[in-house]
């Protein structure tokens, strides 16, 4: 008699061992498996909705890869790329550099759970999750390589995480904290629950909708294909969180959720908020960044909190306030320091300013004068008058410039600890730092390294230290060429 799938699946998924020569705690040490350390009996109820077998996984992934490669074969022609909006191409360059190798770090995280997760079904799902993340690394690397013939800066798809570029340091700081320096329980909550059931929807599904309207159908197909994987292995987080809460770990769970929500929010302001509102062509903007956040992230996240009886993070009011202003403020900083980026940055034109004012009623009053002043600098002093030359203040937690400000409110703050004065962009960043001082105190920001003589202070040398070959690789104004002073040799004394 042939067994049906449901006759054998539960037996195959729940294959755990009874250890006779070593203790269970030796096989699953708390340093790797997580705290609170619970005996296996506490994890026996672990289950997730997808219940995928390896055979099903391989069949599904092959079909998805065939679909992506088929679109690539049809649409990766140079003349098709030349028809894309210039701002959109910069967004793709930004996205690929900031996330491609982060996905590979995600594979390491999934493999840690595949070894140290406390239930066999958890370990099986994490094994498939690791294969997912390797695939999510390979797709942008392949497509980025195709783009090299069109724009050489697409080599940052692979190069970025091997450099000291400041935005990449900020991304690495988050992903190392979330992926590489975490035990299995922390990984499941931080990566699978907070990041993948919340923020990845924004980065992949929302961006895929914009890609469709921007006529970049290959990028759309790749993002949508990646998100179908994320939706499956993101489910690891829910049963882990449930087990943790049922066994007295609610306070720990609340801390991990609060911490990682804020850390992901900070990076997504820089990576997604600014890109959606300033690089996507107006005709491709289906919604504003704030509207996407409210519909795709906040709604899902608050449902998750309610399901497990967790509170909204204590900084929720500040987070809601920042939806209207933080990414607009940060865009001004990206523009002023654009020569330290690997992609070009946009100054909004008249049509875009109209759109921004419609979506954010106070945008013109608050941010319009800054852009007007930059326009005047272009007219009177050229490119040199629109660049920032002073060192920015860098947050010692998120590693981003403290640019999340608006008139009447500056959230920056400091902390004196061990004879050193630490600077933060916000109270939540300082709070996370204080909760895990041993984790963060020894790290030096880019500016800390410059001041200490560990990184060069001269801009040309700093470009080289960051991996940027000026002026060919450094960012410029999206709609203007390079000023002659950037193309001529720098005079020496």
C-alpha cells in the first residue's frame, strides 16, 4: 500500500533523538540555541503552516528559477535597460549593493538555526531557509553582473560589503547584530518575525509593484520570486515566540521585538524611504512610503503583537511622527554627502515636489526651502556649493548620520560612559545601546575612526578608504553632470 503525504509527513518532520552519552544541553548549548534554555519537551508543539517537504521545495524552486531566468533571457537586453528611467536604475544599484550579500549573511543565520534549533521541524524549515537565502544572493549577483555592460557601478552588487563605505557599514552593523551575533531563539524573533513578516514586505512586494509600473519587469519578477520564499521561512518566528512566551520569556521577547523594530526602521528609512520618494519616477509611484508602511508593515506588525499579547514598542509615538519627515530629512543628507555613495542622488524636480506636497502636506513648508537654497547654490557656485564638507555626526548605534530632524524637534542625544561620550540619533538608539553595552561600546563609527586617525580625513583619501574610485564611482546629482573641478587633478600645496 502506498502511503499518502499526510500519512508520513508528521513522522518525518518530528525526528528528534534521545541522547545517552551526552546531555541535551551539551548538544544544544544555550550560547547557540538561546535563552531561556528549555528542555526538548517544551518545544515538541513547534509547528508552522507551510509544512513543506524537500521534494516539494526542489520542485517549486526550480519552477520559480525557470520563471526568473526566462524573463531574464527575454528582457536583459541593453536597449531595454536604456529605456528605463535614470532614477530607477540608481534605485536598483542602491538596492543590489545594500542587500545582495546581506542575504548571504541570512543564509548563515538560517544554518545556525538548522543546527541549534530545538525541534526537528524547526531545523528542517531553517535548512530550506538557508537554501532560500543563498538563492536570494545569487539572483541579484546574476542580474547585477548583467547590468555591468550598461553601468560599471553595478559591480557594487558584489563589492559593497567588502568596503568601508559608510552606508554599508551601517547595514553591516545591523545585519551582524541580527544575523551573525545571535543565537537561534534571537534569530527566529529578530529575523523571521520582525524583519521578514514586516519590513521585507516593504522592500520586496512594494518595490515589485513599483518595478512593474517603471517597466523593469525583470527586477519585478526577481523581487516577487524572492518574497515567496520569505513568506514561507518567515513562519519560523511565530512558534518560537509562542514557546518563549509560554515558558516565562515574555519580557525577553518584548525586548527583542522592540529592539529589532527600531533597528530595521532606521535602516529602511535610508534604504527604502529615500529611494521610493526620490528615485522612483512619479508615474511609477503607486503609494507614498508612509502609505506603504501603514498598509504593508504596521498593520501586519500590530496583528502579530496582538496575537501574542505583546505591547507596541515604547517609542511608537516617535516612530509614527517620523513617518512624515525622517526620510525627507535624510534625503537632504544623502544629497549633500553624495560623493561618498556609489549611486547617484536626486534633487526633486517640480513635478516630484508637487507629488511630495500632495502626499505630505507640510513637505513644501519644511523641506522646500532647503531644496530651493541648493538650487540657488547650483546657479551661483556650481556643484561645489551644494556639497557638505564638514564631518557629520554619526550615531554610535545605527551608524547613520543624525539627520532625522525637522524644525522644532531634534531627537539627537548623548551618553557618557567609561570616560567616552557617545552620540545617538534618537532615544531608542541610546536605549538599545544601554541595554547591550557590552555588545556595542567598542565599535567606532566612521567619524570616530577619522578623528582617531584610523581613517583618512582628506576627502580624496577617504574615498579610496571607502572603496570609491573618484570621480568615476562616486555619486553625483542625478540630473546634472560633474563639475570641472571634480574632473581635474586636485592641486597640492
